[in-house]
C-alpha cells in the first residue's frame, strides 16, 4: 500500500501543475452508456448512400467481410439491454461496451452476458446463430470470461463464434482507429463531425493519460515506478517480468475492490428501493404494492403498485436492471399482472403520452430513464395521473 500512497502523492502534485484543459465529454462525466451513444451515433454516419465508419469497423478492423446494405444501428441499451445492436438484412452485430471496465461481465443463473444476448437475437428476432456477430470492447486488451459465453444450461457459444467474434480494446484498437484512420479522412467542411471526433479522441487520451500535456507527469510517475521496483533499462526482460508480477498483484487487489464495490452498490440500491416501498405504503394505502428484490446472481430490482383501468391490470414501477451502471427507470408494465400485454385503451394511452412513456418493450407499455434523486417523485406523479383515470 505504501507504493500506491507514494504514487498518488506524485500523481496529485503533477496533476495540479497541468495546464488548463477543457473537454466537454470530460465535464459531462461520460459513463459506458454515454460512450455507447457516441459510438453508435458515429456508426450511423451516412455519406453518399454509404456508412463509411460502420463499414470500416466491421470489415477493416474486425475482418468480418460483411455487406452493408440496410443497416440499422438501434437504440443503445435496447434489444434485451444490448449496448449497441446493429441489424442488417443478412446479419446482426452485438457490441458489448466495457470502455470503463467498472462493470464486470454480467453472468448469472440465466446465463452469461454474451450468451443471453446471442439467444435474445436468435429467439426474439428470429435470426440464425450463423447470422450473429459479436464485438467486445474492453478498456484494455482482454477477452471476455469463459462464463460469459455459457447459457443457463451451461452450453458455451465460444467455439462457434471463433470467426464471428472480435475483441477490440479502446486503448489499443478503437482509440488509434479513430485518431489515425477516421479523423484524417473527415473533410474540413464537416465541422461538427470533425469537432465531435476530435473531442472524443481527446477524451479517450484523457482516460489513458496520453494527452501531450500528460507527458511530463507520465515521465515522473514512470521514474518513480522504475525506482521503487528497481527496474533497469539495460535489462528489459527482467524489468518486464517484474512489472508483470506487480500487475498481477494489482489486478488481484482491483478484482477484490470491484467485488466489494459491487456489493455495496447493490446494497445502496436495495436500501433506496426499500425506502420507496415504505413511501408507497404511506402515500397510496389503497394500492397493492408489488416488487421483486435482488436475488442471488440477479441484477434486477423493482417496486411499484398494481392497478386496473377498464378491467385491465397494469403495474406502475421503478426498476433498476444493473446496479453497477445504476440504470434507473420508471414506467407502466405487465410486471406481476400478466404474461401478455393488453391492447391499451384510450385512458391508458393518455397516461402514457402525458408522462412521455413512449418506449414500449416486452415487459413495458412505456418507460423512461430517471435518476435516484427523482425516481420516487416521478413514480408518485405517474400514479397520481393514473388515479385520475381510474
């Protein structure tokens, strides 16, 4: 720990001495969803009837050799919570974004993360396995865990995707691709596109501490590491071995830190949902409270009320489907009331429209993202609108 304490002292001092620098993406504290939205937006770029960024990614970077005909880069975190789903006539591409490396692979009793996505595309969108391609984008070069490929029956898709899978690290693949291949080919007249890509490149350089202004700080930090670990420039094999051992130690510590962090994040969200449940009992005593708490290996939690309009049952709920990302949303669904959705009446349509709940999915008549701070207030307002139509 002394090593890290001394390292942090140098880092903090050098960081404070850095010249002024501003990047809008930095200031907005972009999370993985934000990165996915930026990436998806760039992949949708169309020029003279072609999708140059998408084409280059799939064929030049991933070597998939796919024909770009009528691609649809769908909404981020849709189609079964896939980060970036891309549909075309003859194939579907699943992009799983791990740019921050803060959230581990979401594997549980329902199967590994990639296996669940593959089966969602196969079963819900009637696509053959051979039509599905997977791109995994971690922060640094690595492969997804073996469990990530296994479904709930312990069948692994890994071997079958040998030629339809590519792991592209942001540091070693995506960042240099944007900087060296994409940016130089954007014309000066495309002011906003060029500006967006430049900002994104600069943001990625900030994540990896490789901005030009970071050079002096990096040199100081590296000199400290070399001194502490007794590395010698004229003995590179030995130095690399020592660094690998230290890296393994730090990664082991980080793994334990991430597990503890996930545990506490899960508890924080559970506590907040319990508070919401208690408030619902006080504010809406005539409604039946419904909800599903976190269970072992499950990342979804929700709470809300059951209600009926024109002899049709519904539930108004707050839900979180990933405690690592804190995905909080609210809406009206079929949770706890039925296996199939109703054809909604005019009264229900008015509630959905007035609340701007315009994202229907399998479980939902309509939903919308919110935040911890606003979640209960939004649900309370929604239930108030429901009461006026009952």
